C-alpha cells in the first residue's frame, strides 16, 4: 500500500453475512455517521448470503474483511486455508442466536431436538455449526436431527404451527420482535448451552500485514462509533435516523427498532466495557473446546493463534 497523499483516503471493503440488519450497527453506523471518513477511510459494505460466502469473498481477494461467526472462523482453521486467516476483533462477545419453538411443544434444550426438525439459516453456516456443537455436547446423535433452511424472520413461527418444523434459529432481532408482539413461543439463547463469541472480523494474514494502518483505522472508527452509542453521546433516535440510508426492514417500526437496538448494544459489552471489540481468550477457548469435542476441528490447536488483539490495543 503506497503512502497516502494529503486528502486521500484508504479503501477497505467488508462483506456481511446477510442483508442489512440492526445487528450490524457497528459497521453501518460508523459509515452513516462519518466515522470511517474521519479516519481517512473509504469503506465499501457488501451484503452477503451466509458466513461461508462472506469468508469465500475474503479468501478470493474480493474483500479485505468478512464479518462472520466466530465459530465459522474457528471451523475454517481446520481447512488448508485456515492458517492464512486471522480474526482481528470480536464484535459480539456472546452468541446472538436464539432457538425458538412453540410454547405448547417447547424445545427446551438440545436433548429435546432428537428426531425433530430444526430450522437453520443456511447449510454449513453458523447456525448449523451451533446446532451440531450443542447436540454433541449434550450427547445427541447429530444424524437424529433433521435440518431445513428457514428465513430469519418471525414468519418461521407459522412453520412451527403447521408442523413443518419443531424449532428454528433466529437472531436477537427476531427474538425481540416475537417477544414484543406476544407470540406464543419459547425462546432461549445458545450461550446457555454452548458459550461462544458471537461475530468477528476476519481477514487473510498477509492482507492484514500489508494493510495494517487501514485495519487500525477501521477498528478505531468502529470503536469510536460504538463508544458514542454506548455512552449515549448519540441518542437512539438519532442513530436510527442515520441508519435510514440503508433501508433496514426491521428499523421501519420505531418501537421495535429501539428495542432491537438496545439488545444488540448489550451484546457488545456483555463481558464488560473493556472487552469492546476484543477477542476474549476465555470465550474463544470455550468455542474451540466445544468444536474439538464435536470433531469439527482437530485437537491440540492453540485458539490464541487464530486471532490477534494488536489493532484493538492500538486503537
């Protein structure tokens, strides 16, 4: 990367694992609020179709950064390309995934999933990985659970009512929407069974080395934006107003958007303010141990080799 001249900006591309939702507030608000621009960055944000696709974009060199599930990053470490990847920040310190079932026939734990049909977000994606982790941890044969792809929306409740699925995975946003609308559902967070980091920023190691100043500016911008949101320097209404440029479907209902916003902000610092964007060793170790026990990754790896906190420390 050549040195920048006066007034020039560095370009950074990031691909998300799905269409724009409020869970991506740290990137979207940093863009809408001008935080990236103030750090001298020109950021391109692309919508994706699952963590696997987002990761492929990074591996192929089509994007510098992927915002993917931490478990997907760990899973990739078992592949040949794994040694070339590094996570340089954890966005959500706890899992944002909930398992939703009908209140009359609740799926209260992975043990209740045997011989049932469970809705996942994508084949081979974060939710299927979380499903397998939990099943193995609870001693349930993965093959005994049928999987179907179900959209991340409240509409999945209708599939439960029709008997087509017994439960499905949803994000925090959908769990909040179901609660506020009084849907007759039972919901629990996967962290109750399998503690893992939520989402992380992943890039190729050589790309991080070549673009160190850009990565540092990116982390600085995101951290500043989040600090302003967490500390209330930017009001909820003003933050949601700034995000209107992205036309986020779940943000069109103000009361719902405010509730979803609050829940997503909590996930950022659930382990304390000092963990903001940091890769927390305890959580990464927990996720790795669960995945190694399920045979998804080989034993004997050091989870600390999969991430770096150098840019969070420098921000």
